[in-house]
C-alpha cells in the first residue's frame, strides 16, 4: 500500500486555509480587527504549507 502524499495535518491545515479564505471573501462587513486576525492566520497557514 502506498503512503499518502499529504499528511493528515497538512490536509486539515489546507481545509482550514480554504475555510478562512472563503470567510474573508463572503463576509464583506467583517470587523476590521477580526479580518486582520483571519488574514494573519491565513499567512501563517500558507507559510506552514509552503505556499508563501
């Protein structure tokens, strides 16, 4: 049996990243402080996943 190409942690981080990006795109009236928190988490996840 072949090993997975993506670890469980990478998969979960990728799904979290997608959810956060969708939240940013969908919620135009998001509190600026919350938007900044989400953007910081997005940047962190992108670094973690080697996407930056």
